[in-house]
C-alpha cells in the first residue's frame, strides 16, 4: 500500500513538474514573439502555483489556487503593454497584441511600410494612461527614392507641414491651439532637413491626437507617428 502511494505521489509530482515546464516554455515563446516581459512573470507565477499543488487537496482548495492564478494573470495583463523592438518580424505580432486593448492602436492611415525598411528599424509603443498621451511609432531607414515617395504622398494630404528643425515638442498655432507630434529623439538625434507632415490633429496640447509622417528625403529617414 505504501509503495502504491509513493508511486502515485511520484506520478503527481512528475505531472506537476511537466505542466510547470510547459507553462514556462509557452510564456517564454510568447515573450520572445511579443517582447513583453510580463509573459515571463506570468509564467513564473503559473509554474510556482502548479508546483505548489499538493496531493489530496479538496476540490475547493484546487478552485482557490486556480482563482489565485486567474486573478494574478488578470492583474498582470489588465493594462496595455509598453513595447519597443528593433526586429521587424515581430511587428505584426506586436500590432495584434496591442489590438487586444482599448487604447492606441495602429492608425488606419499607416501604410504597409515593411517592404521599404532597409535598416534602422525601430518600433516604440506607449499606451495612453490617465492624463498621459501615449504614442505608436515606427522609424526606419530606406532609400532616398522611397523616402521621396513618402514625402510626395503625405505632402498632398497634410494639414500642416513643419520643418523638424523648428519643432521643439510643440508647434503653436494660437493661444489655445498647438500641434503635438511624437518625434523619436533617438532616431532624429542629428540635425536634419526632415519635414513633419501633419495629416491629422485635434490641435490640443493637453490631450493631443495627432498622426504625422516625418521624412528626411536626402538621408532616407522615415517615421510614422501617432500621438495620443
């Protein structure tokens, strides 16, 4: 009888170990694909809870542990992520992940830019939280010819065209109106002849909502930017 109990306990322990490993592997894969560290935290919590389940627990104890797990996971993923990446293949996955939340998403005006990326790709996402305006931004290097195509396309629909050198975080229109654009300072760290094509703006500096395309034709630099 004792040997049978030992074998049962061993099987349960082995199953828990395997299940814990599966949870960690799945979360690690999700982390690698989306680049959101919260998946690793979620995997660790799930693994610990799985390994801590003891043989002989009553059903309500199992339900209690499952409830703790669900509450912990809901808390971890209750807010939109902060994401950044310099790996282009992750973009569709990150875009879909962001789309699960009611926050800033890829604007409808975003073109399919991926075929034009030659180097310098950078995706940066920060959700809007409380009074803070987030952003959705893609930067990349391309050929001057393709950059000129972006400039021509968006100059035709731009409400405002602002030289990047004249933009200091806010472009004032009047005492009550201003244009706020998210310009990636790291990408535009050097002096540039780029121009900001403001395609959509609510002219609010407190709660900005602006879609703009920033292009330096000579250096083949492009940024697609949504603020707020």
